[in-house]
C-alpha cells in the first residue's frame, strides 16, 4: 500500500498527515503538489490535509477545486481508490463534488480549536474493525456540515454518515455539536464503494500518546487492515 499527501498553497497539516501515515502506521508516503497532473504511480490512498488552501479565498476549498491535481484525484476516487480529506481536505472534497453537502461558517461564527469526541456511525475503509467514541481535536471556522433533506436521507439509507459529534459516552447533545452541523455530522463517506471519507476533526493530530490521545491512530490502522483484507496487492 502506498499513499500520497496532496499539498496546496496554504496547507498546514501536511507534516502531521505524513507522520501519521508513514511513521506511525508504516505506509510509504509521498507528497503530491497541487500543480501535478498525475498522482505518483501505484498510489492507493490520497490524503488531503487540513489548512487554508489558497487562503480560503471566496470560501474554503473553492479555489483548490480548480487545481491541476483534482482531475487525478477524481479519477482515482471513481475507480475505487481510497481518498481521505481532513478539515480543509473535507471542504475541498465537497467543493469538487466527491462528497455530498457543504461546509459552512460555524453556527456561532467563531473559530473552534479544542479536543472533543466523535462517535463512529458507519463501517467503511476508514472505520473498518472498530467502533465507539474517539477523542480527537478540531481547528476550524467553517466546519458546519449542511445538506438538503434528500441528501441526508440518502446518507442515512446508504449508511454513509461516518462520524457524529458526541460526549465521552457517545451521547449526542446540542452542547457537543460545537459548530452546529446538521444532525451533528462530523464526517461522511462517498464514492462508489464508500472509498472517500471527509471529516472535520484531525485524527492525525491524535495518533500517539505523546500528544494526549492515540484514538486517531485507529483510523489509519483501519485503512491498512481494510486494504490487507479486501484489496490485496497482486
């Protein structure tokens, strides 16, 4: 299995993403530049890290969707390749149409930077073989997930709501929904095989005990296990 972390001007969580993938779970990982027209050969997982791509001008992810690399990411996703978008990466994936819905200004119009809890809601490549509650950090001003009724119904029917904001016991309350996301949604699956995941919290920043929580490591270990079980290299 090989990974590629896509770097846009303004990305700022790329080093943590590379560290989590390469150093913590052992996936050979390369950097792809936004001006590249193709992904590195044999890429299995594309990761779009957090930050402020192109300064989040117009709106978060709006300019990034016109980057040269997006076509390669789209082709990768459409043929079932794994794609992970975290925070700004989630925003980019909704802008390019690889994930449904949109990320808008937090309901209270404040930037949120704190640790919180998310409940695993659906099984997929990035939630393969684990469940329960994860303690992970957030850092965003435009993380309020929005979708129309039809999209929400489809997400529920296909079991593609990956995570919801909750308390440490997994209970959903208005207080734990820190940005006002519809139905407390923190992450969703998309793609032909639920192979695309976007989430606002940062699992790469909670992947080893040294930083206070290793819960995020489960997501990266999960995708390795999924690949080994379902998509072995021939």
